[in-house]
C-alpha cells in the first residue's frame, strides 16, 4: 500500500466541537479527584488494566497489566499501587515514568461494559512493606508503580458494546487467530529460531514465569 495524503484535517478545538458537539451535564460533572467507595469497589473487582505512559518527548506507550482480581492495592483515597510482575524486561512503562510521571489507567471487569479511568502521577516504588503485601505464591514483586490520583471517572460501555468484546459468539475461531510465535519470528528475523522454538519459549514463560 502506498502513502495516503490526508487532505482534510481538524486543527482547532472550535472546529472539532462544531463536528462532535458539547458533552451533556452528566458527562461534565462525572469527574472526581479522588478514589471514592465506588472506585475502590470497581478496582477490587478488576483483574486487568492498561496503563498509558509517554516519555519526555511525548512518544507514547500503552501496556497491559493483569493478575487476580483486586491485585491493584488502594492505599487511600489519593493513592494506589500496581505490582510489577515479571515481563519481557523492556520496561517501557517504567522508563517513561522516570522521565514523565503523568499516566492514564483504564480498569476492566470481565462482562462489564463500563470501564474506570484513573489519571495521575506515577512513581516507581520499592517499599518492602508494600511489596510484601502484594506477594503471590511466595513471590514478592521487585517493584511497584505508585499512583498519585488526579482524576477518576466511569467510561461508558459504547466501545465494548460495539466490539462485542465480552460476547463469546463473536470471537474468532482459535485456529484462525494470529500466531504470536510466527509474528515474533518474522519481526525479529533471528536466524537460529523457528516458530516451534519460540512457541516453546513462550509456553515455558507462561507456565513458569508469571510470578
């Protein structure tokens, strides 16, 4: 495919508003600046979130975090902490946080269309007492991501309803799904690897390296 030249672009918020319109009063008033009991309850039932970060130049990254429900610890109405479980050691989110602390979190609860958005400032935490409380199967996380909360609000279910994300009858047949091992091989171009060897490494990581 060749490059496409975008001919018409929106350049101002006024132009954008003329197309999209203004939010209603409920949407304007739904944002709070702390974790109330509703947010705490939502987070306690969430086994999965995505965290958005960017570096000092504005280059963005979005990364998933998942564990048993309630894995994110709410410390008080202004602070929470996310355990940093073993990953691929790229540490994109952590490196970004060191140079730019502003982050966005999106919490999911399986089967629920609405999501919870939490925005604030992040820091990399090594407090033993906090990390010990997030141990699982005898393994303590090496680090945690502490969040100083600035904004919280519920996000409507339209995107998840349009995507049928939680509807099993809309899911692709497993045999037709993309192969991570094939994609990794073709992207990395490692000469001494194969789809099978990479899949073996992935399977071992998933079975032995979650914690």
